[in-house]
């Protein structure tokens, strides 16, 4: 677990530093095989990834490892054999011919179409280990219903929402649940980037018919991050036909995206309308309590019981991205395990406290001022004792933004707003966070204020 935890923490940071496409293509299935002061060995799936990481990302990886407290003189990238890969098909598939894998059997699918960069379902994502709470309960309920009865009620299911909030987890969990009930079922999970890559490859090798029939043979097709299909006409057309074929045959289609169909630019109208045929769900960032429950669950999975103050600290400090939150937790656990110490608030603060930097050009004063102008509530009222509704909303919004944008501590936020008790800031921030999921006007107001702050 220590290496796993460390590597998850490193990946969490890599993900924030490189494009989503690069992350998925080059880092997604990597593993840490060894780490000490002299040598770090990273397991990769094929020679392309090996070369790319070596050439382009070696420095980044070295820097992050050092930053996490685990520097190493040298980093090597080792190709993992195919037996360690997770496959979702009856027959295994393997990547194109390449030197390092010449001793491995070259597998292809029934129709002879050979897949590259295959990742498939990851069985660590289950419905059971998904923590349900405000923000994700609707998406969860829809997924549960599909797992019980695929192809009937919500077809397609289109789930959209921000980065790192559990979309991939949920849609993979449906695939895993169905596979557990019936191992014969043909479930195809694919990231849109892979879909694109494979399509391009099939054009090059003149195997588009194989490509098409492969995807149309699915009982359940799960396509992750469909927003990457934007602007790619040929692929949109291919996907359109696949969609129709499956939908007509009552096969379940599940799609995720970082935005709703109407906001995906240059998406063909006919695809856009199809995406909304079934059910579209706006998945939200889990609220404070749910985040705490997620941390609790994840730490217990590592056999560690964290005290409430650590859990709340993590949940408060990393409010929007569960992947980052998990990365921070893993970093903390790995750090404590390697040094054989108990996790404490002190360690958590020293490890993570400085990870957020505040934008230099923004001051607390500017934030309060912006909020005051937007809501047309005088700053004096915001800082004063009045409790009229519009004043309270402005005051709490300001506290929320001081937290989310400037990452100020609660005592500091309370002082900025002239509140006596530092818990006032904590309650206000939590309250706004919760309300954001329910109140679209508030959400819009805060987005508008933020836009002006950074304009
Ligand atoms: P997205 O696809 O929305 O970017 P992911 O599904 O990859 O996000 O989630 C990021 C990480 O957070 C994953 O490791 C996932 O297991 C975890 N996660 C997110 N939401 C939950 C949840 N409600 N319960 C348990 N784990 C979660
Ligand atoms: Mg995802």
C-alpha cells in the first residue's frame, strides 16, 4: 500500500500539471514498482508510454517525487507483462507489435481487430464503495437502476459534472456490477480519447469495418469524457451510427462528460439530441459531510482510522476535487507509514497546508468589495451586525470566496468579515457549499462574481 499510496499522490499532482489527454494516455495505467533513494521503477504498459515518459515527463515525475519527500537518483520505466493487465473481454487483447513485447502472445479480438491502449474496467470501482451523499445521489440512483435493469429506463444515461467528482467511478461501477451478475455480458468501457485513437488507427490500417462491428457488438457501451469528441466530425459520425445501432437494439449506453450536451462545442446536432433522449444528470461536487465520509471510507480501506479533526481538515482544504482529496489522503498515509508515525493534524497541516497557493493579484479586500458591488450591499453592512437576508447572503458568499479562491484559514476569514468567532466562517462556508448544489441562482451569482474577480 505504501507505494500505491505514494504513486496515487504523485499521479494526483501530475494530473493537475498536464492536459487531461496526456494524463489518460501516458499516466493512467502506470504503477510504482519500486522506490528508494537510488532508484525508482515505474511500471508502464507499452514501449510508447515508456519512451514518452522517459523523454517528456521524467523531470516532472522526479520533481513531484522529490516534493512528496521521496527523491531518487534515477527513474526507470519498466514494461509490465500482459498478465498483469486487467482485461474485460472473453479473449484478451494486446497492443500492437513492438520490440519489448515480442515474447508475449499477440492477442486479437474475434473480428481480428487489434486494440492499442486498452484499459477496460477497473474492478476497484464498485457501487458498494461509492459514497452517496448530496451532489451525487441522483447519479447514483440512476446507475443503481441500470445495474438492476440495463437498457430499459435510462437510455442513454448521460452524466456530466466537474473534474474528479466520481463520474468515472460510477459508470465503471455499473459495468462491474453487471459483469458480476453475468460474466457473459459484453461490456465495453472506453475513454473517448481511446475511441478516437482506435478509430484513427482503424482508418490507417483500413479496418474501419472491424472497428465498427466491434463496438456494435456491445451489450453495454460505456463512453467516458465524451466532450473530447468535440470538433472531430468523422468520429462523431462513426459514434452516431454506433449509438443508433445499439440504441435500436435496446443495448444500454452510458456516457460521461464534463459539461452538458448543449455546452459541448461543435457537437453535431443529431448527436446532441440523442444524448438527451434518455436521462441527463448534473453531478455535483459532494458536500462537506459526503467528503468526510469518503475520506473515512478510503482510510478505513487502508486499515487506518483517522481522527475527525484530520478528516475535517482534509475535507475543508480540498473542497471540489475528490481525486485531489484522495491524493492528499494517500500522501498523508504514505508519509506516516514510511516514517512509522500516527497520522495527526500537525503532520497533515505541514504536508498539505502549503499546497494551495493564493493568487497573488487578489486581496481579501478586493473579494469583499466585488461581492458588495455584485449584491449591491454596502461593505459596512457586510462587516456589521445586521442580519437582513440580502446582507447575510453577501457576507456568507464573501466568506465562501475567501475560502475557495484565496484559501484563507477560517479564523482569518472571520477577522476579514469582522466576526468574533472563527466558527462563523466555517459554518458560513459549509452552508454556501451545501446551498450551491440546490440553488442555481446562488451558483450563478458566485460564478459571475468569480468571473469579475479574475477579469
Ligand atoms: P471524474 O471521472 O468525475 O473526474 P473519478 O470518478 O475519476 O472522477 O473520481 C476521482 C476519484 O475520487 C476516484 O478515485 C474515485 O474513486 C473517487 N471518488 C469520487 N467520488 C467518490 C465517492 N462518492 N465515493 C468514493 N470515491 C469517490
Ligand atoms: Mg473521469
